[in-house]
């Protein structure tokens, strides 16, 4: 317990000069994490597919005070990209303090269409690439006693309708990284793994995908991004954000799962769900 006890208080100076990789940093929560980390004067390596967007995010990070900022563009369904990203970190920084795994491939909010190819590809992007990135990063993280932060979803703990392939990829992350965390502890390797269980957040892509079906007000991406960084730095096992809605759903799921399922179904505007 003593060996793994985390610092209690978060202080933005804890990130000054730290070497951080953020995936999926061209938009949404990943972009906001990059801006927070830049203000905190971290060194940043950002990834996503769209080079033009990454260039703009890197420029903004430098304006905000990042110790350094660079990017690598490419799709995480390519098996060579994870190694390439970690090689870049090793060559430019000679080490790594924090790996934030955040990217996701495109998936709709609709009935499962039967497209097994889509499930396979999404597993590659949302799950296998996370495993490959963490595997390539572990030697450097062991050296620095660093942190892996895995951005997941309430859909990776409780399966609601219209997210079958996406939800499967997020459940897989919990299985893999929660098992790996146990192994690191058994081996007395001081690398923390933080699994972030997020509810509905107001990123453009999420609002576009679900606002016609889910009437709830999404939580702010800026605050969400800061909470993810804080949980990683404090070496928390899990983050639940927003705490009230995610906490309530997890509690209800553990005591009355069928009741929760029926509440979820009845809260959706089912008539607006398009079949593909
Ligand atoms: N927003 C929400 O309501 C919730 C979000 N989450 C989680 O938060 C994280 C961020 O979500 P959010 O910010 O909403 O997502 P966004 O869609 O805003 O961002 C996704 C990022 O991933 C990148 N990306 C997309 N496809 C690929 C690919 N094939 N290879 C590499 N990068 C790719 C995108 O950039 P580009 O297109 O340039 O590649 C972008 O930078 C995800 O892990 C998501 O599961 C969890 C629960 C709720
Ligand atoms: C509605 C869900 C939770 C209940 C609530 O009202 O709080 C949302 C919680 C997680 C969301 C999904 C998610 O994890 C991100 C996906 C991102 C994609 O770009 C499309 C949308 C999501 C499937 C999103 C949909 C709403 C939630 C299931």
C-alpha cells in the first residue's frame, strides 16, 4: 500500500517539463488535454490522422507555453504507427513520463448493422493500437516510473443500445488494462494505469452523433480534460466523470441492472434513431 500510495494533492507544476504523448489530440477531449498540458509547460507529442488540424493544435500549444510540441499524423489502424510514435519520443526526449490513450475511430450511434468488418477495424483502432502503444511505451515508463492513462466510457462498463461495436472495444480496454495493472503491481513495477470512465461530454462528434436521441446536457470537454490529467498525475486507478451521473449509473447497474436498462431505453428518443 505504501509503495503504491499516490500523492494526494494535484498541483499544475507537477507537469512542468514532463514528456507526454496524447493520442486523438486534433479535436475534442484530446485537443483540450493538449492545451491544459501546454499551459502546465509539458513537452508534448500529439497524434491523430489530420495533419492540418494537428499543426494548428501544436501552434496553439506553443503559444500557451508548452516546453515543446510536435506531432505525428497517421491512422491508428496501421500496425506500424504505435512503434513509430514511441520511437519519436525516444529519439527526441530519450524517455517518456505519461502516455494518454484517447483516440477512437468513427462509429455511429445506431442499431448494429451486422458489419463484422467494421467491428474488426474498430477493435484495431480503439483497442489493439492502445495495447501496442502501451507495450512500446512500457520500457521508458518503467525507467521514469510514469503513467498510462486510458480514456474509456461508461459504455465500457455498462452496455446501452446503439453502441455495440464501440462498447465492445471499451470493455476490452478494461479487461486488458485492469489485468495489466495487477501484473505490474505483482512485479513491483511502479507504472500507474488510470482508466477514465466518462459520461456524455460536449465534443462536436459526440453531440452530432447523439443529441437527436439523448436529451441530456453533456458535460464540458475542458473540465473533463483537466480531470483526466489530474487523475493520471495522482495515479488514480479509475476516474468517473462526471462523478454524479457515472457514479449513479454504476451503482444502479450493480444493484438493479434490469431497472437501469429500462430507464436508459425509456430516456432515449427511439423514433429518431436511424437504421443503416
Ligand atoms: N465525447 C463523449 O461523449 C465521450 C467520449 N469518450 C471517450 O473520450 C475520448 C475522446 O472522445 P472525443 O473527444 O469525443 O472524440 P473526437 O471525435 O472529438 O476525437 C477523436 C480523436 O481521434 C482521432 N482519430 C479518429 N480516427 C482515428 C484513427 N483511425 N487513428 C488515429 N486517430 C484517430 C481524431 O482525429 P482525426 O480525425 O484527425 O484522426 C480525433 O483527434 C474517446 O476515447 C472516447 O471514447 C468517452 C465517453 C463519452
Ligand atoms: C448516453 C450515455 C450515458 C448516459 C448519460 O446520459 O449520461 C453516453 C455516455 C457515453 C456516451 C458515448 C461515448 O462513450 C462516446 C461515443 C463517441 C462517438 O463519437 C459517438 C457517441 C458515443 C457513442 C457516446 C454516446 C452517448 C453515451 C453512450
